C-alpha cells in the first residue's frame, strides 16, 4: 500500500469523544500503510485501562498535566515531559487524578501486525465504557 505525505494543524485529525476523554487520531494505519499510528489524547479526571494486552510495545508521552501510569499493577505518578515504554503483552493503563486536564501522545509503530487501538475508558474512575 502506498502512502502520501500530509501536514495536520493543531485541530485536525479524526476525533472521538467518550466521557472525559477526547482522542484525535493524528495518523491512522490506513494513512501509513499499516506501519504507524499516532493518537493525541486529552483526558479529564478519569482512567484508561486496556481490555486486552497489545501484541506490540507502546509508548506514552505526557505532554500536559500529570499522569499516573499503571503497569502490571505497579503505579507511577509522573508530570509532563515523561515518556513511558510498555513492552508488548503487559497489562497497563493510565489515570488523570485531576484536578487539571492532562494530555498524552501515543505513537504506535508496527501496528499492521499488532492490531488496531482498543481501550476501555473508566469515567471518573468508575464504570468502564468501551470505545
């Protein structure tokens, strides 16, 4: 599959809203020949918990606010500027404990064999909502 170049402005990209989560798909598998994805997540107070472990590693980059990472049950509270690498197959997620919003970039490389982006959002740290 061939790909073409493009440049997106700050408000451009495919968007999804679920509870306190706003996702902007900056680069999709279909735009990169299945090799790369980039998601920009803005999160109010809430938690992201992946319902299945990815078949590939994942990197989370905190751009704004403070995020509590949960990897295999171990928690790490980290500020903007933090990068977290989660090897494939590990149960993981992250939370914004508030009160300010937080923003996380998630680049995914090699997604063609790793499947699409799937997550469960737990609104205000309560019931899961699948998106």
